[in-house]
C-alpha cells in the first residue's frame, strides 16, 4: 500500500516578510476540514457510479487530503486555497503530458467542482501501488530510469504553461529563503557544514545557460512511488511549470542512494550542461534546508531526507 505522508502538496513557502522567529514552520493548518463523509457526498452528487466504493484516508498533506477510492483510484481534495490552484494545473496539463512520459503520473481520470460549502475543484486519479522512495529506496539501475524520465519531461513548454515563483526560477531569487531558513536552523543549534555552503555558493555563481522547459516542480522522494525496487510513478504535480530544469535535477541527490545510480541518472538525462548540474546541486541544498527546517518541527521523515541529501552531495 502506498504511504504518502506529506502526500499531495508543494514544499511550504513561508512569508518572507515575517522575521524568522515568527514564521510558521511545519505543516500549515487546513483552511477547510476534509473528511471521508465530505468525499462521499461529493461523489454521490457528481460521480454517483463511484459513490459506493470504499473510501480510506491515505494522507493529509500540506495542500491536499488524499483518499484511496476502491482498489484503483485516488481522491485528491484541496485543504487550502493554494492547493486548489495546483489541482487546476494538474487537471489542465497532466492529460497532455502523460503519453510522452516513461513513468506513470496521476493524470485525472475524472474531475470534480465546488459544491455546497466545499469551495474548490478536486480530482479522481489513478492509485499507484508501492511505497514512497524515502521508505523504499530505488535500486541502483533506477538511476537510468529517473534520468530518462527527466529527459522526456524537460522539453519545450508552451508560452501559456504555468510559471512558478518558487521553482524553476533563478537561484538568486531564492537567496532570501535560504538565508531565512538557515537562520532558523541556526537558532535551533543546527549549522550547515562548510561543504554544503560551498556547494550553494558555487550554484549561485553558475550561469543560467539553459532554455526554459517543462518541470515537475516538486521532485523529492515522497513524490516518487517505488515497487519492488523500481520507480513506477511520479506523483504530486501541482508545481509543474515552465522553468529551469535544474530545480528538478536536484532529485538525483534527493532520491538515489548510491553514487553509481546518480552517475547513471546524470548520463541518462542527456545534454545537460555543467552549469545546469551546478545549479541542480544548489537546488538540492535549498530543498534540503527547507525540508530540514520543516522536518525538525513536525515531520522527522522530511528531516531524514534532508540529511541524506546533504550527505550525498558531500560524498559526490
């Protein structure tokens, strides 16, 4: 059975206008409480042929509540307004992308709309059997699979593709976030190793030499489903956008435990410049800082992903 943990939502982006000591950290509060009863009422009104299937809460993440619906389907219901915007992106663009990608993605099989007091769109997507990659690390040969997936995804996106202010942008635009998060960690007595800070500085200095492409936008291991050592699906596409693919390539260090797998992934990604890989390492540092900050508050699995990412960056 798939265990989602954080499930369907982007890494939280804090209000940088607040001082570090006053910013929220960890899982944000729901703006609408989601229950199995609500899910069944929505189904009964909008998809009555599915309303009698068993409904089981799989996870309540930062942006969405996720329910297993019967044996083969998943319900994704936003719990925050920002999650509704991300659901709309998935509903529009994933059907277009799914046939060109070598791994399964949660393209909606049906969609739902706001009803009664529930204010947002929602989706019915496939259920993927397996565990998230932080609980079931992929085998060494899956480096080639992950790299091939990114090679297929990282193609030109149309001009009306979403832009994401947090992902796929220039790393310098995320400097204030990095500094705020590291200050928050330092206040807890956690200091980044000099090697990690050096990787970050090198990434900031790397030129932005790649054309914008499609990006998945949230490529951490809890958004990758593994079964029998194989990566079988990439989930949670609310952050998909047109941007710098280096932000996705950070997954090489976040997901793959062995150096050999990481080398295979880099080779399979195709024509990626050295500057792009330098930026990708910087994105891995940024994701790690964000995950560690949130993880130390209320999610040890996030903190474990961050520590593993830092260790791989240093080892490589």
